[in-house]
């Protein structure tokens, strides 16, 4: 798969300023009082939450540093510093040699993981972002089913194959991002597409690593969506897209945390 650093990368640069996690992106006052995290701390949080929720398991190897950056839409230096910080705290371990890399620690400190958790305000904010995307997704999907060109449909199908062949969450997320951006572009909705892409960018800033098996299952929706596009079946396409986004309420971190035992 062609590895592209998209515009979203610029949203979480290695600066002392806040990342999209913790910003008031949902309207003035929506996230009032929320902690404003640096880009590095936002990456630490996303990886830490994935470990706490069991999405990244003890001993599991993380993708290479550059792939972590691409998969989380951050700069390479941000990813490197975040991973170094997690290693210093014992959340991950780094091993050298041919079989080396960065691995989830066998017994990451629970006190550190407890600090790497989203606040209730952030969970509410992400739920609102999902709702906003749901409205956009239904609109762009309807018009993409009418306006998508054969070339765009071919590219969407190619991206579903890339996702099916991905072996880790980083490669999958890169293709997933391009897929949904292209659906927006294919809608032909003019300046409204930029608003949809912005909502995608804000929501992607909260995505955490998931087991590749779960992501492959999610890709079935992408395949079904392309099939509906080719059939010019707007009703089916919108229904597939609606379910695909609505399930984020229970499968993103806020839903997983609420449903966690204990």
C-alpha cells in the first residue's frame, strides 16, 4: 500500500501546544475545563488505553516507530518521544537485534495505566463527534452512490483489499483513513466535503490501536459499501454507512470502558 502522510498528520505535531485530544473542537464551552494535552501525551494516552482495555496484549509487538506515527496520524518525532516515555515508565519495553522492537510490557505498572485514561468529558466529546460524523456520513454516502466515478470506485475497492491484507492496526488505519476521505470526495458535495474531512480528522485523533481481527471484521462494511456504490443503491449504501459509524458508540474507547467488567 502506498504510505501517505495525510493532512491529519499536521494536527498532532511535536509542539508544546495541545493536541486534538483535549481541545474544544465541538464548539465553544463543550470541553470547558478539560485537560489540554501535548501531542506526545495524547499518543501516550491512546496506546495506554489500548493496553488497559486489552486491545494490545502483554508481549505484543508494536509496529515500527514510523508506522506507529502513520497509524496514529502524528509526526515521527512525536511517536518516538511518546514511545520513549512509555518505555521509561515500564509500559512498553524495547529490545534490540533482528527480532527486536517495541513490545507491550508483560506487567505494565497499573498506576501508570490509570493515569493514561480519557476523562468523562472526553468520552462525552467523542460520543458527540460520532453523532456528528453519523450525519455527515449518511449525506456523503448518499451522494457518493450517485456521483462516484468508476475510477473512484476502483480505488475504493483497492483500499478494501489493502485493509484486508493489513497485518497490524497501523497499516489498516492508514488505508481506512484514505477510504473514508475518498468517499467524501466522491460525493461531489463541494465545500461540504471539507467539513466532513475535518470531522473525520477530529475523530481519528481519538482512535486507539485495535486487534487486526476486529479491524478485518469492520472492513466487511467497506466491501459492502463499495458493492452498494457499484449497484447505485443509495438506500443500501446509506444503511451500511449508518451502521458502520453508529457502532463506534460501543466499540471506541468510551463504549469499551463503560462495558468493561468490574
